[in-house]
């Protein structure tokens, strides 16, 4: 058995202490150790974006980050978006715009969109398309995803 | 409740799970005591397996199983939807890069990875064929053992089957102008974002199998046969696939994983990597020679089409793809003389399988492009030549087959309007327009059960797979409409062969029509029971009771379903149950074993701009119009059409497998194999539907979901050709290819 390292992370607001082998990725740990399977496994080379999560406010492909590198970090996954059982406005907008078809890429899209809006509350269509260019959707729901981000931004203005 | 929910776009049923991450795909499931499996493959395509030494792998802590062909019942079981030619694991010889020679299973993924790397395989690389030219060479090595096709005159060649079809007399036909060219279509892969995944677990005296499969009932039959079990002992769970596009229709490694689970006596889980998925499924590449005969007035005289599809090492469903896809190759036109000869050609490459469009996009690219050449040759507008020859409603454009089931000129005219056909173009731009037609399902069998529970809520059992097309939502809408329940009072149960009645398959854009009609029939059966109930309760003649959209009409008043159901069921409560069965039997006299239930018809029009310095193609405007009969859920229809359009841009502009000299895919994986991203979209994507409620499905619907992909390549190719004034007859239209075409024009 490979040696393990103890890491402490905050995942969706909860502090977690874990023993992880040095070669396990953050995605491995989220899915296999914490059973948070919202982040998806697809390309494992940082090209598809299905495993996107937010680490200390920045989106990362969790397949490219070693779990030990996340030691001390605050991590948000798709499971952390809804609060007290009610959907986050972005999730609501994805639903209303029909952005989720098969749904497999959607957790990653949501996290990328979430981080985009945090840094740029009123993005243009071009900014959204560039910001989400690392998240592949083979169903081709790109227009609906963009519409959902725009709707969320507009909603934010109204509130 | 009498308001209609048909034709509206409620939030997707199952949508909450998709946006919260709680949707459980196969790879998200966790079984206690599960072993993690890995495949062992070789670093070349075709090789003779000399020996396999598993001792080092088995010596690793946590490794529980290394299984090869030698560990399996002899002869090793074979399976396949058309021809049972595929062994559950390579026997004696690998036939393509990625063909597994062993499977390992261990307590952890790490141990399985390490073990797979330690399985020592001694092998000898053998001559192999990766292209049509090599496979068709009389001296080529045979891909398939001729013994698998006894009595077949083609068994000693790499041609698996020939599909000739036609009418009239092409050789005798005389046309003013004949245009002949050859076109190629690349080998591309589905790239569903969810890689294929399988779990198998011994289940008492049977087995349970979880798979990303589109056809759970078909898989159940395959597993039962391979394991020698009755169907009732094989339970297949098929959670909603994370994208299918045809690639998940048929069994791949499920039989192997099932055998491993039985041997290990424990659950075994195999989640493919994206690279392994590339090595498991792809679309057939194709070379098409087209001779089009046309008169000066624009009348098509003949189409003479020869299409060679390069399929893989095992038949899978590929030969059906070739036969069915090439069958309407002459297009939605009335052509008096047609000759089509399509061939499925075996090669030492990944077995090709169904992929959205099912063999049709390949021939469409060629035949529609050649029609543009014909128009150019006689000096006729490209839209005009299409409208001049298009089949009108009721025309037997394919003799003795389903006549044209729509007024398709409406669709074409609308697409032309939306692209601004005929209006002046800025320099560097071009327009193209193309028509696509695809035969719908030729056979089908869809059972369903609907239960109206005592409180008026509804459970629908339907064996369709909802892989994103939204079948679950449509079935819920039908049940809500017919039985008066609010949509969120309807549950749709799918993906469990032990509790959901049999459905043949989820393919050919069939589910709204076939399963939709089945669910409608089940609901109407419940309505009949409600009529009887109301007549009894209110002492009126049953003939005077009507049920419509959840309202029970008595001669003197209207009641809601629940007002009849509750007193009707009485003190014990209970429920009403209805069954649906839609059967489309095979017709052995038909070349496709059955006339299609409907046609998918689409017109795509493109305006494109070409960067003369780089060859880069920008799609300025992409118009896609489909005849869908009636959109039961317009948003889902739109997202399916737009998704198909974008997917079509993939094989048109960027996607293709590249092989090396030993048959390895050089661009294996997401870094080197590019699919459209949010940065590759048309600057303007417009999708519309033509709806005349003239389809065979519920409320006049037709099947859709593939149509908008069929003719993308031809429409884009035509636009690029107009922009650069050079034809390119090979896909994809990469910047390099377009740039080279421009350079050649300059030099010439």
C-alpha cells in the first residue's frame, strides 16, 4: 500500500480530514472517498471540463489536481450549490432554459458558470462562450447554457 | 383539468437530478464488495497471441482475478446483433487496437491498474488492413474467419455484405448532362461525455448487470445467451445514459464483465476511459462515387451511387447501418432511375456501430454535393433544382415504399427564406442548402404499463432509455394529458428489465412514436375503465360517458377523474392499470425488412465565411428546419435539433480518426480529437419546425432527433465551395484542407 498523506479540506462548507495517497487526484478523492459523484470522470486530461469544481474561488479540472495539492483549500462542488434544499439561481436557470439534456456535463458547466459570474456578474455572450469553452457538451446545449447564464446575470441585477 | 400540456415545454422530468449532481449514472453507483476491473490490450491492431502470463499480476496484493480466453467456456461465447462474430474476449488473435486479451479485477483501482500493467503478453504482430483500398485488395488478409459465414460467396473477401437497391434502368437512361465525382466521409467517434461503464453482480441464481446501454432488453438477451441463463434470471439496470448517440445501443464488454463477476463470485465494475471508449465505438468512414444524370430543364434522370463503408473488425450493427443508411441515398426526390450499391467492408479497426443518422450522413454528403455539381453544370440555381425534383406528399419516391409523408417543399422553402437565399453576399462568403431524409424504424415492439393510483397520481413503466432526448418528459406529458394528473404527479420508471415491460430498443428516433403510442394506448385503456366505472356509479349508459384530458363527461355534468376513481375503487382503494403494445412486425418482402414508420426530413441552409489566409471556416448563419409532425415538447425538439446540428459541424469541420501504420489511433483522446465547443458555434443558429400534425405518433408527431445532422456537411460544403470557388470532396473541412484547396486554385 502506498504511503498516504493527511489533508484537511473544506468541502461545501464542511471540514474534512482525509488520508490520501500522493498520486490520487482531487477528483478521485471527491468521488471515491467523499462519495460526491457530481463531478464527473471523462477525459482525465483537463480537456472536457466534466470534473470542474471550485477551489479557493477558482475553477479547476479536479482530474488535474492532486488531492495533496488541495490541502487547506476550500472546495465547492455541484452538491454545494443548492442551499437548504432550494436550487441556486443558476441551477434554476439551467432547468428553465432546458440546458440539461443528458446532463453528464452539467455539473461541470454549472461550476464554471458559477465562477464566471462571481468574477463577472454581467458577462456578454462572447464572454460566456469563452469562459465555458473548456466545458464540452456533446448534446450541444451550448445556446441554452449561455441563455441560462445570461438569465441568472439578469436575475442578479433585478434583486 | 382540461388545459393541454401537449405542445408545451415544462421543465425536464429528471431535470432536478441533472442540475444538482444527484443523478446517478452507472459510474456513480457504488456496490458493496465491488471489484474494480481493467482491460489488458496490445499496442497494435492485429496480433497473434502466443502466451499470456498472469502470475506477476496475480501475485500483487488485492488482485482477485485475471481472466483470458483460456479461462472461459470453450468455444468462447460470441455475440453480436447481426452476426454472432464477436468473442467476449480476443481468442487467439486481436483484431483491432484496443481489442482486450485479458481482464483483471482487484480490490482497488490502483491494484487493478498495477495488475493490468503486469500481465505479460507475448504476441506476434500480423499484417492488417486499415483502409478501404487495403481491405479490398485481393491479396489482403481476411479480417473475419470465413467459417463464421458458411455458404456466403463473400466469406473469402473482406466484404461483409453488399446492399444493392434501385429502380428504373440507369444504364438505359439518357441524360443531357452526367456529373460524376467521388466523396469521402471520415471515421469519427460518438464522444458521449459519459464513457461507457458496466457493473455485473451475482444475484442469487442469476445475475444483475448495470450498463450505460441504450437497449436494456436486447442486452438482457445477449447476457442470457452467453451465460446460458433464462431471461428471468438476468436483470439489467440501465440508468439514464450520459449521452448515447447510437454508440450505446449494443453490448460491448457487458458479457465479459458478467463472466468475470461469476468467476470472482463478487460484483465487478469496469468503467472505460475516454480513450477506451474511442476504441469501442465509432462511425463508419465511407467513400461514395456518385453519377448524377440531369436534363437541361433540371429534371433528374438518374442517380448511380456506389458507397463503400469501412466497418471494423466485428459486424456489430454496422452492416445494418450500411444497408439502411444507403437505402434512401438518392434523397427525397422523384428520380426515375436509381442504382445504389453499398458495401460493408471489414477492417482491423474499431468496430463501427450506430451513430446518429445511421449511415445516412455519409451518402447524403456525397449525393447532395453532387446535386450541386449538376446544378452548376446546367446553370440552374441550387435551390431550384431541389424544388424541381422534390417528392410531394403521397409521392412514391422510393417505389413500393412508404410514400412521402409530408409536404417537404414547405420545409425547404422556409429554410431558404431564413437564410436569405438569393440575396447579395459579402465577399468571401458563400451559401449552401441541402436536404436530408432518413427512414424511421422499420420494425418495433414497445410494451408499456400505466398505473393510475388511488389518489389520481400516475406511474408509467416504459423501457425507453432517456439519454438526453427527453423521452421521460414526453411520456409524462402524455400520461398527464390523458389522465388529468399534474405533471409532477407522474413518475416514469425506466431502465430495469425486472419491472419494466419489454421494449425492443431506443433508436431510429422511434420512442415518441412507438413507445409514445404505447403509453397513449395504456392511458386510453384506463380511460375506458373510468367510463365503465362512471356508468356504474351514476347509472347511465356507458356509451353516453366520455373521458377526455382527465375529465369524465356524463350526460348532465363533468367530473374530474378523481371524482370517479375514488368512489369507483371503493373502500379498499387500489388502482387502475392499463397496458400498451405497439408492434411493427417485420415484412420479409421489403429490402429493409419493413417500410419505415415515418421519414425524418430536414433542410439545412448555411452561410459561411472563409478566411483566405488560414482556411478557417466560420459559420455565419446556420438554419435548420425539420418536419416533426407536431412538437409535443417544443423546447426539447429545439435542443435536439440544435444539438444534432452542432454535432454535424463536428464531422464537417474538425473530427476524424488518424491512424498510424500499425493501426493505432494517433489522436486518441480529448487533447487531439476535437469536438465542437462553445467557441465553435455558428454565429447565428436558427432552428424551426414544420408542424402539420401529420405523423403516426401521438397527436400527429413524427420521430425527430437525427434529422438536423443528416445534411449539415453538404450544406456547409456547398457554402464553402461558393466562397472559395473550389470544390472539396473530402471531410472534414479543416483549415489546412481548405487552405490547400485555395492554394491549388491560385496555382491553377
